[in-house]
């Protein structure tokens, strides 16, 4: 077995160590003896979605989003087809916003890919701090760090999880991120996957099933430090009296 992991526009989208998500996917495959490769996809180069099993896209500045907008138009059709054909995608923060119809900043509107029927509006007062989610997809809470000025309305899409602590998509919706087919979009940095091994393995299992046409249960890893870190965050921020930090 082998999986190919695409890293979209790493030179423009790598805020808060989101590159760590790519490293986590790679290492958790290698630790199990599964062959894997990372394919950096530079801005402006042709993207062969047929050769990708997982696509990772990280956070970036408003300036980075503006710079990427033109390149994204060139891959929009193939990217949308990949998503509709159950391609596995992890999109974080700015990438989450750009999957939608638009991101309206304080000064201009940045056109998105329109893959998801969502819209993002900048509002004063950044939503910053640790976050803890309860998701029906996972047995353990999902944790991470959010820092975004945009408020994303997800309409009828299914959220990634219910906010137990933090701000989430809009600061008042009570929900964070979204899941569409095999696409996971979220505002959570950290990076996300090393703190949430169950989420990482969930993406890998979806990619393996899509490629090989059958359910593949990954060999368990010890994950003692990973779950200890996860539990520490959950206990620190969901006990009575916790505050946004």
C-alpha cells in the first residue's frame, strides 16, 4: 500500500506550523510500514489531482490569499471534481475560507473556489485562543488553537464539532469547522493532527478506503504522549471557571 500526500501552496500557506499536519500524516503511515510520499504543490504549477490521495492546505495571511486567488482559478474545476469524487482534504483557516464563495475583508472581497456553499466576513475583534470540540466522528475531543478575524457561515453543511470551549466558526454559532464528504475544514491550528491522532488516522483510513476499495483498519499506535497532551488541554479548558486564553 502507498499514499501520496499533496501539500498545496506551502510557500503561501503555513501559518502556525500547519506544515506539521503533513509531517504527521507521513510519520503515522511510516510507523505502520505503509509507503508514503509528500508532493509539494507550488503556487502556479499544474496540480494532478489524480495522483493525490490526500491534500493538505494550511493557513495563510490575507495577502497570501490574494496572491493565491489567481492560481486557484486555474485549478478550481479539477479541485472540485476531486472533492466530489471523495478525495480526502484537510483545509485549515485561510484554506477553509477559500473553499467557499468569498472572503470579504475590511477592504476588499477575495473570491473563493466555490467548492463549498459558505461565505466568510471579516469583523473587528479576532477570535483567538485554545479550542475544544465535541465531534460525533471521534471518541476523543478535538483540540487546537484558533486565530481568525473572519466569521464563516456554513449554511446547511455539517459542522466538524460542537464547541465546548473557544469561539468556532462565528464566535456565537456554537460550532466549528465543517465536514463535506471526505473534506475536513477547520480553523484549528496547533498543528491540528499531532494533537488529535484519531483525526489523523480517520483521514488516512478514508484515503486508504478510497484508493483500495475496502475498509482498512490501521494498526494501533501507542499514542501515549499524544493523548496525554490532548487530555491536558481538555481538562484545562473545560473545567468550571475556564476562560478564553
